[in-house]
């Protein structure tokens, strides 16, 4: 009769169970949408520093853990689980609807506290945690209670604990996966942040209503009696039944489960950090990483739910899952420095289409994340099953959830702040695997029955596998991981895997630091030096003019500026440009401290500005700094990274521009960097529209075509040309402009592109990027791999009317000033804006066809188009009109060189060098002409003199070495080659030339040392081993020669059948035979 009744109840409850499971799935959807939306908004309020993010996340997770603990105990005492679950969901819905108002209040409290008290770091941190905790406590407290409450309804007997908890946890996490997908790919960008929150709140309300009606129709008697008889009979437990766990063991397990949660967060943070480098750091990439992590947990929990029907989980199961997690983590570690190549193949397979690329990223994430997260997902249900010892299921689930949550809080905070900066990402992941294995061993030792030989052999086997796979973990090749393949995969299409990895190792790494929020590197390739953040170049010697102009432009437009704010340090070149002016204060905001350390490698470009007492460095989020600080400035410069990077688009939002506008002193100027490469025309117009909606007067300037500067001001005032002239008299100002075709103050206007009216006309129908409608963050990544520069240049030129900004003290004005238009054209030529340059030259010609500046630049433009005869004619006329124009002599000298008129060429280059003394470009050209004229000695002196004045000596060293080679000056050639290797240790030609020289003079030991040094730089280079083998052969070391030859063949099997290698093999065989006979 009892069996019949149970079957009847089960039959009646099955549709209810299925429906509640569906509701719990949607709870997971809602929970993750809330988490993403709320953490996003909190990041805007508190900043996106690692500390702020960890603090907010800690507050969020603390609420979940406390909610689970409280409601787990409460549901054991009384209440209908379905009704209480519905009330919890309804409470979350009510709070969610109110969050737009609550967040405004939080921002007000946060800003007011900072401005009133100016707190220390410790006080500010505690306050931030308190605000985040209070703000998020109610909804997270309610959400945290849902699992223990709903578990009370589903779990009827102890043997069903793992099955039902695994099913609930798995499906709820599956809902979270859907929530990540919907919010990360669709909802936030389509309907807006707050609209998304309110829409999801409606779904929570439906869950509440459904549960309310279900609770009225559901008999709760079985809930109250859940498990009572089973646990009441423990006193009469038979010898084959699982014994009751003693309190000490239960406490140890609880601690281990919390530690397991910490390790899971170590993995998530570590994986995310490295995958953000190799796969990119867009909002879509981060969504995919989180989605993959949760999908593995969901699948693991669901699979364990299904498998647990066929066996009873125990401590051995929990121990083996911990060990299996460690094993899978170790197995995946060797895949990370292969990922850049895999991603190139994904890009090739996808033909550059966005969504296939994102799907490929998901597959690559799954490769390393899915196996271990399957085990992590199974661990929760397994632990609840073995930990549950009483009929207080809610209490046990809540306690376990709380312990695990506290662990995740500690793991998240410590990993970002302490562990990764201290030991690095790879070692962090290895440490996590070691901790998982240790948890497994400790758990195994807790139960005596595990010491049976079968169980011992299973545990020993798993531990052995962990040790074996751990031994095979190789250190990551960080030159490959940070090699920009995620940003420019198209450049690597079509090359072999070996060539791909070799190409990543041609740069000298000067600096590498895994900081608290990002991985920062500085590399050098000959004289090119670049700073990268998470694999994306953010500053380099190649874009020095952009960095300089970001500083000079607003300073020249606002004479007398005293207080300057720079958002983004980069190479510190912008701050150096600002420091050229008589300012009082330069506040520089940088998110990642490692960038500050990296900037020291750019001392040539930044002129050691970090030591300037006027400069004050703040490690903070730039947007948050402007929000909370009451300071006002004369100039604000914003040079963030690209808006396709997650979080950066917040620095291109309407609200941020409003905050910057409020921080301007009267007459103040804002300078905003932006780009037109990898950016759609709609996004370009969106940024312009958003910016121009805030500032009363805007204009657009450019350093080079792809890099733009938006200038915004709330005052309309003309440019003072006299001030620009006075500043160009300073060498540090002029030297920053001179290499880029701007030798006189009139050339400054070549950087001007569009006026206020032109910009407003261009962007009048564009959308606005805002915090609630973050269109740019979602649209910018879609254009990352597209070539958009030409299209955007055409768009900007379509509204250009060549009307220059109002200027005072420019006499005569542009309409009568041929020199002005000629010098503007000169700057445009350096920007490769040839049509615009010709327009300016036509205007100059119409004003005065005999103006020397017009003639000079017309000649230079004709030279660029290989019209050498016309160019020569105009340049000669320009010199006749004004012989003091060094550029004119330089280009005329180049034309004479092409005509083989070396004497005339030298005369012109000497004149250019007389006017601008010891200018490296002129010295290089003069030396080249002397070499062509067979005056090697004179060329050698010119090149040698240039070494003392140039910041880029590599080309001069090469020229000097070639002269010594022609002169057969072997000692001097050896010396200069050694200098090249010392300063440029990745210079392949220098090693090979020096080694070959040593072989020629029978210096085989020295040659051997050189080739060995080369192989330290390029350990997988077959040519290096062939050189080594040849040198060993010359030295009579046949065994070493054969070994080196075999290594070369292993690296490049294709060379084995070549005649040269066969001949070398025969020589070695003959030598070896002779040696054997002699012995």
C-alpha cells in the first residue's frame, strides 16, 4: 500500500517537478543576466581596476553565500519550498526594477564620500566593499537561497541527493550559460542595460506567480517528511551501510570544499587572463570564456546526476574528481602557446567572418577549459551527497554553498592581486592543480575504507598520472603568446607552422610582466620598440608622432594651460610632450602598474618625464578618477586603447564626456584619441556624434591618416598663431614635429582635418554611445579584421571644405599666404594624403607661383610620384628663391644620386646638413652617396659620426659593417658585428656573418661560441645547427657534428635529401672512419 501511494504521488508530482525544473533553469538565466548587468554598472561607478572589480564581485558572492546559509536553515524549520522559492524570485524582481534609481543613489554616495573625506586606500577599499555589499545584498541574498530551498522539494531520500542536486545545479547553471549568451551577444546592445534588467525582472515575476499557484495545488506533506525515516533509522544502521560522518571529518571536508572553490576561481582568472591575450579581449571573447566555463560546470553536474543513479558517491569519488580536475588542467597547459597558431587557422577557416571566428574561439576555449570544468561541476553534487548526514537538507546545501562561495571570493581576490603578479599565470594554474591533487589526497585519507588495496591502487594510479603529466608541462613561450596573432591573424595566413612560430621569436623581449589586470610586454626589433598590453600594441616608436601630437595639440590650442590630466600612460611620450610647456601639474592616470614599469624602456621618446616633479602618477581607472575627483583642468587628454577591447568603450561614452566637460576650467580643452582603422563608418560617426553632443565647439585633427584627435571645448576662441610660433622655437617642441614634415609653425595646420560644422553635418544621423546603450563596445569588435581606413578617409573628406580654424596673428591670412598652404601640403605629404596636398599646392600656386615653399613642396610631391625631372626643376627654383630650406637640398640631392651625379648630390646633402646640423636622415643619405661614389673612408666617418646623434643606430651599424667588409678590415668588422649582437641579440645576419668570419680565420672555438649563442635565441633553427655541425666538423669533433646535423634534420626533415647535406654526411663518415683507423 505504501509503495502504491508513493507511485501515485510520484505520478502526480512529475509534471510539477518538470515545470519547477524549467523555472529553476530560467532562474539561472536571470541570475547571470543580472550579474553581468550589475557588475557592469558597478564597474562604471567604482572603476574597472582589478581591486574595484574584485571588491564588487566579493560583495556579490558574499550575498549569495549568506542567502544560501540563511534560507537553507529556514526551509528546514518550516515553509513550503515552492512558495518560498517563488517569493525569493519575486523579491529579486522587485529589487531589479528599482535598480536604476538605486544605482544613481550609489553613485551619489560614492562620489560624495570621496570628495568630502579624501580617504586613504584602506578606508576607500573598505567603503567600496561596504557599498557594494549593501547595494547587492538584497538581490544576491535572495538568489543565494533558491538552491537550498528548491532542493528541499526535490530530494526525498539520501541516495537521491547526488542525482537531484546534480540535476538542479546543472540545469540552473545551464540557464546561466544562456544568460551569458543572451546578455553578452544580444540583449545589452539591442535593448540597453536597464531595459535588459527590467525585462529579466518580468521573467522573475512570472516565476513568482507560477510558484504561488503551484504551491496552492501541491501537497507539502512529503516535503516535511523528507528523509526523516532514513536518518531516524541511523541508530539501527547495519554493518554494510555508510557510517555517520563525525563532526571533525565534516568540518575538514567543508574547509576542503571551500578551498576547492578558491582553486576553481584561480583557474577561471588564470584561463581568462591568458585567453584574453591569445584570442583577444573583446566583450564577445570574454562572454565566450565565461560561457565555456559555465557550460563545463553545467554539463559536469548533469552528467554526475545521471551517473550517480548507478553507484553511491563517497569520499573516494570526491577525491578522484579532485585529482581528475588537476590532471585535466595539467594536460591543457601545453596547449596555450599553440593557441595563437590555432587561432590563425580558425581565422583562415572562417574567411574572416565574425560569427564563425567567435565559434572557433569557443572551440579553442573548450579545448583547455571543458574537461576540468566537467569535474568541477560534478564536485558540487558529489560533495552535497557525502556531506549530508541529517534530514536538514536545506542546512547542508546552504552550508556547503556558503563554504564554496567564501572560497571563490578568496580565490578571485588573491589570484588577481597577489598570486598572478607574484608567480605568473602558468605557475598559478599549476599551483591550482597541485592544490586539487592535495585536496584529493587529504580526502582519500579521511576514510579508512579507502585503504583497501583496490581503492589504494585507483588513488595511486590517478596520482601517478598527475605526476607524469605535470612532469611534461613545458614553460610557455611568452613571445608566441603575446605575438599579436589575435589582432592581426591575416598576416600569418599561408605560412607553415614552423615559420609561424619562428616569426614570433624575431623580437628581443625587454620587459614582461603579468600584472594585476593585464600582461604587459616591451619588445624590440632592430630600432623599433613596442609596448603591448594583453598582446595588443598600445605604444611604439612607430607611432611616436601620434603620442606626441596628443600632448602638443591641446597645449598649442590653449595657451597658458597650467593643469593637465592625461588618461593613459602608454610610453609616456604624450606626458613628455605636455612637459615641454610651462605647466604646473600633470596628473597621469594608468590602470595597470606594469605599464609604468614598461614605460621606462622608452626613455629616449619620453625624455625621462616620469622623473619630472610636476608629474603625478595615479594607478586608477581613468573614468572613475574623473568621476570622483573634484579637480578641474585646463587640458584633459584621453588616449585609451581601442574601443573593441572590453570596457574601453566606456571612455567613449556620453556620460564620460559630460564628466570631462565638467572638469574643464574656462577655456579648457579636451583631446580624445580615436582611430579609423578596423572601425566601421557607423562607429566613426557614432564617436563623433557622442563627442559633439557634449562639447559646444569640436574639431578633428590627425597625426597620420589612421589616427585621429577630437578636440572639444565649451568656449569658442581663435588659435593664436604667435603662441604657436613661440613654442616652435623650443627644440623639444620642434624636434617632435620635424621628422613628420612639420618644420615651421604653419605646418602645424596640416594636422587639421574637419571643423565643428563639418563634423556635426557628418554625424547628424548617427547613434549616441552611452552607458545604457553601449553600442560601441558591441559593434567595434565586429570590424576588427576589416580594412576600413580608405573608406573612412573618403567619408571624412566627403565633408571637408578646406576651411581652417579661425586664427589670429597669422599675417597674411591663409587666403593670401602661399607659404602657409605650401607648408600645410608638406605635412600632408608625410601623412600620405597626396590629393589633399595637391589641393593646398594649387591654392599656393594661385596666390604666388614663385613662392619658395610652394616650389619646394611641389617638387617633393613630384618626387614621391617619381616625376624626377619636374621635381628637379621646381626644387632648383625653390633654392634660387630661398637657399635656406634644408628639405629642398635633401630631395634635390636624392635626385642627383639617381642621376649618378654624386658630386652634385654631395653638395646638396652637405647644404642640408649645414642648415640642420647632424640630422640623422641627412647623414644617412650623405653616407650612402659617398659609398656609391666609392668614397668608403669618407662614408665611414659620416656613419660613425651619426652614431653619436641618432636614436636609431641599427642602420648605421649595418652600413659601417659593410664598409669594413669591402675594405677587408676583418678586426674592425668583427668588432662592429659583436657590437650589433650585444645591442640587437635577435639580429640573425650578424651572428651568421661573425661566425663565418671566425671560420675563415680558423677561429673555430669562437665560431662555435657564436653559433651556440645564436641557438639560445633561436633554439629551433635548422640553419643554426647546420652551422654548428660544420664548425664541429672543422674542429674534428665528429660525434658532436653528427648530433648537431641530426638536430637540424629533425627540425627540418626536408633538408636531409639535399645534395649539400648528403655531401656533408659523407665527409663526416670519411672523417669518422679515418679517426677509427688511426685509433
